């Protein structure tokens, strides 16, 4: 039998023993108070997160992918981060991949036994042709999920970077990966419900890794999302606003520049700031590895 008693994520929180007697405001207040511990826990592991961002950036620059693997809440968080990257950063859907034990169905409905599989994750990684250029990030609040452990083990064999994100020290997945990120968030408000503080900490770290690595490959200018895709009316207006903010141009000028740039905000920014045409802007941008600041220095 698995001994869960040694895991801090499974321990009882002494401050919420009377949770069932608390009124709504008291419940909200204690949860807010406990969430502060998630923030503090992440702060303690920022050096490791920085290394993960560096590795992820390296993988993306070399044409590799960020691949998240996990089960349950942890797996869903990985999938969520992955699917939000294309609209935010204008990257192909294949660049950031989320694998969850049990497949897509498991995102909305638990698939019994999938997380205990010792072969499933390897099979899925083989199916997407894992290479040494990729980075595999394993997620498990407990740190002991077999699906993740064996997935990381296979990833190590390919020679790619591997990272584990768990909420217990000296976790099994942390021992398996080349880099362990282990924010200790402590006992949950509701005992064992790691979708709470543990999930919050994991989400914060995923935000840092994906955002940091995308910034590293030129997906931001200043603090603006200059590779946003205009997939709906809101994003069309946002693209115009980004261009106006970055260059000081009018909305009509922004519309015209974006039209000439075929909707590519980064190209339009260079056009407006340098006075060049779309072809030259694209050429300079390519020469600069997709980074606007560097491209502008070529004029």
C-alpha cells in the first residue's frame, strides 16, 4: 500500500479542522490566507524556475518543443498552458504540447488507472516523435505519479532536458528529472485536494516557464504581445492597440500598417518605427531572429 502520510500535500491542515463549521466569508478568508503560502513556496524555487526557462528557451530556439506530462489536475494544468500559447504568442499548436494520462477525454472526466500506467506516457512520447531538442516537464503535486515518472525516464533516454514540478521535497519525479522544482505549499485547506494550493503553485510556475521562454525567442516587444493572432474581433482591436502603444501611431495608421503586414504585428511595428515597407521589415526581423529591438538596430 502507498504510504501517503509522508507527503505534506496529504497532511491535515490544523487551521482548517473546523472547515465544515465555517461560514462562507471565513472559508474564503482562510483559503486566501493559505494561497499566500503558495506564492511564498514558489518564491523559494525561483532559481530552479529560471533554469527551466533557460532550458525551454534553448529548446524552442533549436526547433524543439515544450512538452508537459501529467495526470489529473496537474495534467490539466499542463494542457491548459499548452493550448493558450498559440493565441497568445502566435506559435504553432505543435510547439507546446500537453499530454495528460488518459488522453483528451481525461481533461473533463477522470480516466481510472491511467496515471498508474508505467508504459502509457512513453508510448505517447514516442507517438509524437520525442527528440533530444525537446524539453519534457513532468507535473505531479504528490511527486509520485507512475505515468510521469516513466515518461521522464524515457525522456532522459532521448537526451532531452527534463524538469519535474512537484509540491513535496525529494519527490520521485524530482529524483527522475534532471531538474527538480519543488515548491512546498503545505497541507491543503481541504485535506488532500491538491487542485488548491498545489495546483495554484504549479500554474504559477507554468506561467513563468511558457511566458519566459516565449519572451526569450522574441514573442514580446517591451511588455507587449506582438505575436498575438487576430483570430477574433477582440484580438483584431488588441493588435491595433498594441501597434499604437508600441509606435505612437493613430488607429487609422495602425489599420493600414497591419493590412500591409498581412496582420503580422511585429512586421507592422518595424514598418511604422523605421518607415520601411513590409518586405524589408520581414527581412530585418528574420535577420534578428524575430526580435524587434534587434531588428531596429539594422536601420
